[in-house]
C-alpha cells in the first residue's frame, strides 16, 4: 500500500514537473511570453487600451476646444507634442485618437471575421457550386488593387467613421474567407473527420467539434495582424480626406492636416504618425509571436 | 503550357466581368443616384421635374441590364464617358496621367525587389546573427509604417532639412527617388521575409548539402542552387504586392503632388465624379489582373510542376 502511494505521488509530482502535463493554452502562453517582441507588442497594446478607456482622465486638454493664445507652439513640457494653429494640444488629440483607431481596427476585423469566417467555413466544408461562386466573388474583390476597394466603398457610403469601419471591414473579408476556407479544406481531409462522418455524426457536430478547433489558431493570428492593417487602411482613408472628418482627432487626419505646415510646425504630422507606426508594429510583433507560439511544429 | 495559359485567361475573364459590374453598380449605389452627382458638380439647385427629365435623357430610367450593356460595350472600346467635373473624356484623362503612374510603379517595384532580395539573402546567409535581426527589423518597419507618414518624413529630412532632393512634383529622375523609395519600402519588407524563409528551407535540403560536399564555392551554391528555387514563391507574392503598389500610388501621388492615375482616381472620389471613378478603378483593376496573369505564366515557366497540376 505504501509503495502504491509513493508511486501515485511520484507520478503526480512527475506530472507537475513535466511540460507535457501543461494544457495546450499554457504551453502556447509560455512560448508567447518567451518571445520578447511579442511580449513588448502585447504590453504596448495593453497600454493603448488603458489610454483609450481613460482618455478623458489622461489627456491634459480638451481635444476639440480651441485655445487661440496657445497656437503654433513647438513641443514643450506644457504641450508634449506641441499645438496646432488653433491652439489645440496635439498630445490630447493623439490620446483621444487612440479610441478611434482601436475602434476602426477591432470593428473592421469583427465585420470581416463574422462574414468572411462564416462564408469561408461554409464554402470550405460543403464545396461544390457555392464554393466556386464564392471563390469567384473573392477574386473580384481581390482584383481591386490595394486601398482602392476601401476608397470605392467609402465613396458610395459617404465619409465618416462608421462608413470607414464598414468599408475597411468589407474590403478585409477576402483575407479571412481564404484563411478559414483553407483551414477547413485541410481539416476536412483528416482521418478523424472521415471517421466522424462514417459513425454518423451530423455536419453541425463535425464542424463545431472537429473542424472549428483547427481553424481557431490561424484565425487568431490573422485577426491580430489584421487589426494593425485595418488601422493603417483607416488612417490612410482619413489622410486622403474620405474618412473621418474634422475636427475629430483621428491620427491619419492629423497627419494630413499637418502636411501643409511641414516647414513651420513639423510636429503636427510627426507625432500622430509615430502613434500609428508603433500601434501597427506592436500588432505585427504580437501576431508574429502568436503564429510562432501556435505552430504545432514547435511542440 | 498552352493549356495552362488558356486556363489562366479563362479565370481572368469572369473576374474582370465581375469588376466591371461592381464598378458599374458603384454609380447606382451612390446616395441620391447618378443624376444628383451630376447636379452637385454644377452647384446650382435644380427642380425635381428637371432632375426627372435629366434621368430620362441620360438613360438612367432604363433597366439596369440595359444601362450595364451600354456601359460595358463602351468600356470595352476604351470609352468611359466624360468627367462630370472637367467635362473631358475620362480615357484621355487616364492616358495623360498614365506615364506618371507607370514610372512610379516600375521604380517602386525595382526598389522593392533590390532591397527585398538583398535583405532576404543576407539575412538567410547570416541566420541568427545581428545582421539577420537588423534586416528583419528593417523589413518589419517597412511594412508596418504608414506610407503617407514615411513619405512626409522623407520630405522633411531629405528635402527640407538636408536639401538633397526636390520636394514634390513631376520631372526628372531626381523627383522620382523619394516617391519610389517610399512606395517600394513596404513591398521590400514582405519580399525580404519571403526570400529569407524560402532560402532557409532550401539551405537545409539534401541537394545543397551535396553541392557543398562536392566542393562548390558558396557563391555558386547560393546563386545556382538555392536562389532560383527560393525565388519561385517570391514571384507570386511580388505579383500580389504589385496590387498594393498600384493602390499605394493613390497615397504617394497625393503626398508628393505627382500627377498620376491614382491621384486622378482620388480627386474623382472626393468630387463624386463617378464616370472618372469608374474609368480609373476599372483601368487599375485590369492592369493588376494582367500583371498577375503574367506572374502566373512566369511561375509556370520556372516550375514545370505547376503547368501540369
């Protein structure tokens, strides 16, 4: 009896010590945290979310109110990122702009994932004529080079924040559809899916129990990377004058407004651009880190 | 090879038809409709009866498929109608702006390939060293930084403070350097990552080990055995990235005040000048699809397994 107890204890200690006893999520998190770039990116994004939530508390000035006596000031301790010609504090506008950029990124990805993911799942699993038609529609959307699809949709819907989110979301659908469809096609060929069909599992059960778990990892990676891309596209649309309208403090719009004052107020375009660059970089580092952490070949 | 070419062309035709339908529908989905867009250009208020008469005269009361056939049969002959804003032929506006965009796109692609290939090759050959890290950091910065902001920074640094290069506009090669470099940098980043990943995979292959064991110089191993196979997926991505380059001309031409098809498209989008939007967007989409077909052909040429798939 004592010997059996020791064996059970020994085995349980061995389970606690061995990495193989960790859950898949714990292993993934451990690999992610070992990646310095991904950790930095994640921390920066966390900070960004905090700034967005507490913007009214953190920002020293109102982002829209005009202060005529404070106009055209270079960066200083009083105005960390300077002021524009209306005396508006650039740092306060950048802080409030965080809310807009994160909204554009997250909502666009949500739109793309919900439509592209569902349609991609259907096309990949059921195949046939529906799949061919969906692939043709994706090819048509992808034939619009670069940012032109987003710009065209905004031209139809009209300028404004909500329309930018919809436009960027719709133009992002092909990416999500392709990734989900590809993952479903791959998972469909697995032996366990075939076995599930043979024993009479319903399509719904096969999709939710066997197919979807294989789709989650690439979708998480793509979603993370695409939030950065969506923020970049949204800022570009606003920079070009078709997106968010003044006086809303949006980063791309701020860079555009500062363009005419490069020689006299260089800070107006520089600091909002730094904010966009750091945000997109952080998302890319985190997305790359997630891809490495979720890659089964590393197990 | 002939069957492969025909297959690729057969795939392109419905795609381009679909793009033409989407572009045609843009005009009809615009709030207020096409006639209101024309009226907006004129600036004067017009009565409802006059608007209705205009709709009838311009054929906007005809069934949608009739209107589409009219648009399609003209577009196929290169006639996109007249601009609501300038009243010029849209085709002549595109042809006038085309050389500027072509110069920018080609120069941007050349810079992307030179930078991307160099960084990718050096990174792979110096894997896990500080050189590898530095190249990948530059690559990541290239595709993370917003092009419009990068362009503005380059103008500040090279034109305003250093005075080395002209700020904006059209003209000699000097005025192309900054715009092309800004445009090519993000594509260079993606290319560098791909080349590095491809080369690392191939460097581990048995035939590369054999080549080294036979005593071949490292440069011969890399150039003759590794690079050619590593470049095959790069060609596909460069074709796809060409779309990003074409779309990027809209931003770069605006930042550097260069005349080009992208800037014409943007001005038309801002003014809701729909015939010009239709013409420029359709034109750029056709170019992009054609470039991708050429990329597919070169892919099949380099890798015979693709032709027979």
